């Protein structure tokens, strides 16, 4: 029941206290939680970019539908997808599997060949759509961890990805921004902090067969 208490506590924070900073310790927890997020095939086609620079946050505000959380947040987490999902990307994953688990390469090869062939047949759009779904998994995971750490957050889809990519030079890293999560600590003036959650009754949200 403890985790439900924290999930009740969290909400999409509209106003952060710009004087409060998320500690390095909590940031490290979020980084590790991101890295432990489950992804399809275990390929991790996602990367987390952490912004802790008020001038940069101010510059990005105009490309974020002027949502003030971008500026007042302690940090802005940018969830990105890899755009270079190719044979070498898949091969690198299987090298990690072999190195960490000592799984014989001849055991890994059939699945490795299958994934290489599968991704070679996909269009770039299909690959990016698949990778974006993995980013949503990571976003949900990080939001839960934030709640457990009592760090406030606000998930955002409303921003100009192309402009973020340009300002942050993400193409240099074969990355594309897909989601934002400003984090920090709620302001005492945020009226949304005291509003009741609006949710369906559990029996309407869950179907048991």
C-alpha cells in the first residue's frame, strides 16, 4: 500500500519552486532507473538527456508551447530515441550479452541474425515508431520512481522536437527527442497540488476475465 500513497501524492506539476534543486543522489537514482527500464528485445534504443542549465531552459521555452515548467524545473529530462538502429547496433547488444553472461556465440547467433534481418526490412519510420514506444515505457518508469523519491514531475508531449534536436545538437549523437519530463519540487502556489485526482473507479478501469 505504501507505493499507492506515493502515486496518490504525485500529479502533473504545473509550477515548480525554482529555488529548490534535485540532489545529485536522487538524479543518480533516476539515471539508474532509466537504464533498468524494460525495452523490447532488451535493445535499449533510447537515451536520456538531462538539462540543468537555466539559460538553455529559457531558450527552449519558446519551443515548449511556453509551458513555464521548462524554466522553473530543477532539471528537464529529454527522452530520446536512437535513429541509427542498424546491424552494428544489434551486434553491439549481442556482444554485451556474450561478455556479461558468457553465453556462447553460437547460441546467440540465430536470434541475432533474426533481429538484424527484421530491422533491415523495416522502414526508418517503423523503426522510430518502435523506439518511441520504448521511450514511453521509460517515461512511466521514471515518473513512478520520481514519486517514490518524492520528486515532482510533469510529462510533456507538447514541444517542437525538431527545434529541441537543433538546439541540443542531438543529430550529432544520432538522437531524436520524443518526450519531456521537467522535474523538481512543487511550488506552494501551485493550486493543482491540492486538487483531488480525477480517475475512473477501479472496477471501470480494470476488466478481469
